């Protein structure tokens, strides 16, 4: 049952400037210094909920390179982002029931072919499970039935032909509100009074995150926290 954390096999060169680095470092010391932490942000969701936003840093190199990594081989980049989120935010200390990836924007699915938020979410859940188990073991309490898990709670509504006819700005707005809840999952899980963590790779205007958080708020969770790798500051 015990899950053993697999260390990520990082290439032994800097992901940003390609200078050699010691194994398990993504960036050389010079590039790592460019990752500037950002203060946590509070997003107002509605009158009842606000969601703290945890992020590694602003959207700039060298992390920007990991966000933009496109090839299949760059699933590794998503894992690296997850590891950096885990190491550099306070996520581990939060009570979490469900980690919910934001579905991939269709414009990005075309270029990437997989959902970075989903891979980040899966990896964060693994880190969190291992962390909680270790902590419970040290407290000599029973590593519980209750464990954090990924929930694919969100769906992007299908694009319609109608949408293709909209002008660019209108289409963008349409996409922003084009989420719905996965009703199958709602039938089998209880999200009321649970601690939800919403995961995306990048937060730009916050419009996507807010529209999704508003949807989650209708489930009356205990808390909503947003975790992104980078945010535009
Ligand atoms: Zn470097």
C-alpha cells in the first residue's frame, strides 16, 4: 500500500541555459536565481468564498520555458513544475480532499496534445499522499481511509459551430464560461464541506480560474484553494 516516491530523473543540464548542473537540479544557480517568488493572492470568488492563489513565481523565464514545453517528451516539464510547486509553496500543510485540474483550453490542446494541469495535479496528489502518510506514521496514528485524490470534476463544454462564427473577443468570452461539472462524479462523491484545490499551469487574467471557482462554489465546499505554477503579476 505504501507509495514510494520516485525521484524525478532530471537531465544533468540546466533546463534554461543548457549549462551542466548537478543531477536533480532543473536549473543552474544563475537561472534559479531568476525564479522570483510571488506573494499569495486572494481571489474573490463570490460573497461567500475567496480563494488563496499559491504559485511558484511570476510568468518569466526560466519557468516560462517549462510552461511552454510542447513536445511529448516534455511531460517531464509538467512533473518538474509539480515538484517546484511542492517545494516552494505551503501546499503540503493544507488540508486537501480533492485536487481538481482545469481542463485544457482547446487552443492549447492543439499544440500540446496533453493537459499539463492534469499531470501537475496527479503529481501533487502523490507528493501529498506520501507526505501525509509519513506524518501520520510519525504521529503513530492510523494512516487513514481518507486520502487526497484527483477529481476530474470539470468539463469543457463542447465547441459548437455557432462558436466558430463568433468574433475573436466574443469567442474568447464564450470559452471563459464554457465549463461544466462532471455530473457522473457528482453522483458518486460528496464535495460539500470538502477542501478543494484547483490546479492550473498558468494564471493570466484569472478569468478562467474565477469562472471555474464559481462553479465549484455551488457545491458548498469547505474551502477552495488555487494552485498554479506561474501567475502573471
Ligand atoms: Zn541556467
